[in-house]
C-alpha cells in the first residue's frame, strides 16, 4: 500500500461528473468512496467500478449527516439541470445548503480538505461578459431557477465562513457548461437534448431564436481542472472559473450536432424559459495563472465522443424514451 494513498469521498459520485472523477481518482491510486442518493445519479455510471478493490459505493442523502473517515471531500451532490432541479426545488435548496453544512461539518471533524463544485449559475443572467470571479452576479432570487442559483451561492458563503471561522482547507470552483459521456439522456441540457433528438430523427428544439451563446467544456478537461485545484496549497481557496472560454451560439451547436450525426432532423423554435441567460462564458485568466489549466479538447472531438456514447445507450435501450428519473 502506498504511503501517499488518500481516502477520498465524492458526493454525487454516481452522477455525470462524479463518476468521471471517481474513475480518475482511482487511476491515481486512491481509495474512493462514492456517496449518492441516485436522484439523478445512475448506478450504470459506476457499474464498471464496483469490482475495483479500492472503490466503494454508498447510497446516502447528504441532507443527513455522514460519519466516515476521509482525507479529502469532493462535494458534487446536487441536481444540475433545470429539468431535475425544478422537479423538487425545495430538495434542491436543501442539498445545496444543508448538504454543504453536513459535508463541511465532516471536513471539520476529520480535518479533511474539501472541494465545492459550484456553478456559473451564481452569475445569473450576467450583465458582465465574459464573467470573472469578481463579478457578483445578476440572479433572480424568486424565479424558478433560484433553488439552484441561490442554493449554490449560499453554499459558497458557507464554505468561506467555515474557512474564516474554523480554518478549513477549502477549494471552490465555478463550473461552466460541461458535456460528455454519461450525461443523463433526458436532463434538458442542450448537448444531450440535441444529440438524442438528432439520433432519433426528431425535431431539434431550440429555445428562443438560438442566438444565445454558451461555451462547452469536455468532461475530461474539467476533471483535470478539479484535480489541479485540489492539489493547490492552502493559500488557494477560489473561487476559480472552470470552463471553455470559446463561446458558440446555441443554433450553431445544433447545426454541428446534425452534421456530426448525419441526421435529417430539422430545427424548431420554442419560447425562451424564464431567467434563461442569453450569454454564458467564463473568463479563465485565474485558472490559467493559478492552475496552469485550460481546455484542450476541441468541440467536434468531444461531440463525436459524446455522440458515440449516446448511440450505444440508445441501441441498448432500443431508442426508448425515458422519464427524467
């Protein structure tokens, strides 16, 4: 056994990002405990890890205290797409706030370093573009997205208060749009929506006129950013933006998906949802300077890998549509 092997807890470990993180941590020789209540996480995402001698999976809701002995905590637990977090907005706020309190309490007890997966949603519908970490956001605290936006903002507050009051070693990153294999096929996000619709030959639905922009980071690049952030010294707390600084109109993304899948799908337009941001793009100056990090995987390469994943998934399920849960 390596003397440097760490015991690492990943909350939301069966989710899209969590499962990729667990995989990477195991590959680096660590003991990994995945904790998930499977609200949006899926056992299929970690099935290939269950026989690994250094991997353990636990069904648990972090709204309730957890008593384990670990060296590091990655707190990723929270539904992250509007379809899922608006399904039960009260529970979304609870997992962001009470879940953060429980994980911070655990980190305080066992003196663990703790990482918070925050979000670009803390910026709301931004009036500053691109968004730097100093920007304080333009969030509607009463709207249908507030359970997620304000929950994550409160979690950041808790992390920095625990850092100041209890000298906890914290790491906070703000995640911008990320995509890749193991995205939930019915999570309502544009990449998974467009790919599934294109592969099924269905109309591709665009909300608004398609001119709103997003910047898409492939999951492997993001996980690399996570590990680099966790490896920084105590003086680095964040928040640090992690995402792709090259934005693209949503309509252009739909057209690229159609071209890469060879689909005959046509684009149709629907009204823009309330509080949906018109622009979302990170300024990653801080990530470049502090972490030496920036995305390296081109959009077409990442989309091709993601399309291949969904092709396999739909083939296994006979192309059947599935519910959000």
